[in-house]
DNA sequence: CTTAAAAACCCTGAATTCAGGGAGTTTTTC
DNA sequence: GAAAAACTCCCTGAATTCAGGGTTTTTAAG
């Protein structure tokens, strides 16, 4: 008697779920027991069906309501023995990094081939992690990037000023808002431009937005 | 003898293509003749296989290289009798609007059900257009919005300049890049500030990022 | 208590942006 | 073919930013 692994899929893109299903249904050892379109439903299902051993969760990152990141965190906290494979279209280094830090067992891009998908699933079920070479390189980049750029730790005041700059306030206005001299604000702007290695307001604004400061 | 419709699919997310295929292969009258992962390949295929009548193109919007919008435009210009159904995960009113203006025959979200997909395909093949009520409401919103706020339609040149501004280039640099006088770029910057109702570089940059121009 | 970092402030001068105009040419649209 | 929109270029002058130097005071850490 062969071992059959139980799989849950969470993705709000139904056609994608169909794609997964059509691939997995040809595999005798892989059994899709449930599919949902958001994170909450997965947790609900797991709680109700505690007697059923689930081996693998395949989830998207972006979903309405609880997303893949939060879902994975909750599952690793509350349940045991459930591996997680994240499949997403986005290839955002920072997000993937937080996933690996949260013990996700694998990550695939949605443009992966069937072959790679099955390889990832089998590898994860065997107890290993799976991150494609492509994803690995993105991860490495994100790591080195964070060493480079976030070496620049901004002080609270600098963040305040940066936010106001990004909100289109002039130096004088920021000075008025923070009850400081405009010279002070000019110093901050100058330091920010140096620290963040940008050239002008546009660069500061981009940094602020990219780091979700506004 | 039944009529069989020939379909081409363009989407870089292979698993999604598999999902589509698994749905469509159960339909006797729908025949997938080719799948590609970008727009260029579709055009290449169509040019080589001119004798083969293609009835429907199913395409994503976001693809590496030529995207769905450009692809549809090219197809409507160069080939006849090919309907287009766009399936995308994004629900950006402005983009959908440009699609309808470019004679796309239908639009579906990637979280649509099988049922709706087949309904859309059949309706389009029968000569009608298909836009789900959900999409229609987004469209209406985009229209009314565009009357309110985004009456600001930027020209191609304006977009180019805006992009370069947001990338921290100075006026002189942009002038050099576009082979224009710096006075011209100054005019563009001024007009952009007026049109977009912002105050400075920071505002322009924010607009550019919020509208995904960089 | 000492030292370092952060926060606040000041100065000069060049470069750039911003705001307000005008004006000619080409391209699109009706 | 006329009208509108887009594209290009130019001018002036004020405001602001940018780049390079500073100083002093407060706060945090060893």
C-alpha cells in the first residue's frame, strides 16, 4: 500500500486552482482534499477536520482577507506536520524573504513548469525545502540589498522629515509643521540625500514610497 | 458536422494555462491550437500559419515583452476574424477601459468560475461581447472617475518625461536623453504639475509610482 | 562621567525647480 | 479643410533645492 499525501490548496484564482488540480490528479500519491479561496477558510477547515492529517498546503501570497504569509504563520503555530508551498506570481525579494523566515518550505513562481511543480511538491513532502535557483538568486539579491541599503538606519526625526518631503511639502512648510528652523530641515534633506544615495526630491519620494512610509 | 473553434492562449503563467487547458479540453467544439507566453510569439505564429483560421485569442494583460494590450491592438490591425478575450488578475479600471476602447471582445478576472469562462467564450464566439457585471461596474466607476479626477489624460511624451523625472533625472539630462531642448522639458514638467495638480517633483514622483509608470 | 550619536541650527553660492507668460510646427480629430 | 490637441522651443524672475562647509545642545550608551 502506497502512502498518499493530503493536500489543501488556497488561491482565489479559480482557474489557477483548476490548473493545479489537473496536474495533480494524474498523480496517484497526491490527493487534493480541499480547496479554498482565502486563508481563513483553510484554518476553519483544519480546525473542523482535526482527525484528518494534512501534509501540504499550497497557497498564493495575495488573497482577499488573510493572505498566504499570515496563513502560513498561523498554520506553523497551531498545527504540526503541515508543510507549505507558496506559489505566487510576484517575485518580490522582500516578501519572499519574510516567507523563508517564517519557515515556508518552498516557493514557486506561477510560470513554473509542471515538472518543477511536481519536483517541488515531492521534495517538500520528503522533508526538504524547495526554492528554485531563480528564486534563490532573488533571495540573495534581497539579502545583500538589505545589507547595503538598510545599513542606513533613519532616525525618527529623519523619517518624519522624509515623510513630509514625500507629501510635497516645501522646506519652509516642514519647518513650520515641526516647529524647527528651515535650516534644520535643509540639513535633514541633505543628510537624507546622502544617506539614501539618491539625487533629489524624486529619489527621496521613491524611497519613502518603496519603504511604505506614506 | 459541428463547427470547431480554434483558440490561441497567451499567458506566461504556465499553471494558469494548464488550468485553462483542463477546462477547455472537455469541450468538443473548442480546440486549443497553440499556447505562448508572450505577445510576440502569438503574432509570429499567426503570420506563419496564415492558412489556419484562428477564432479566439485568450490573453493575459501582464506578460514579459509585448503585453496583452499591445497584442490585441496588433491583432485587430493585422488580422481579421480573431476575437479577443482578456483574462487577468488585475482589476484596474483605467487599463480595462483602454482595452474596451481597443475592441477587446471580453474581459474576465482570473478568479472567475469555469461556468463563467465557458459562457464568456461561447458568447464571444457567437459574435457578442462579454464583460461580467463586476467588470462593468469597475468600468462605470473608471468612466465617472475619469470625468472627475483623471480627466488628466497624459500624452505619450508626457508619460516619458514623467517617468524620467521620477527616475531622478534632472531637466538637462532628460533633454539629452530625449534629444530635446531643456526648455521643452521644463514646459512638460510645468504642464504635468498643473495637470496632475501636484506641487513639485515629489508629487510627480508619487503620481508616477501610484500609476505604475516606473 | 565621558563619548558618541542624534537633533537642531547657521552660512554661502551654484544649480535647479517653479510659475507665468508666448509662439511656431506637426499631428489628430472632427 | 478647419479646429483641436500634441509637441516643440523660448523668456523672465522668484523660490527652492542642492552641495559644501560649519556650531551647539540634547540624548543615549558605555
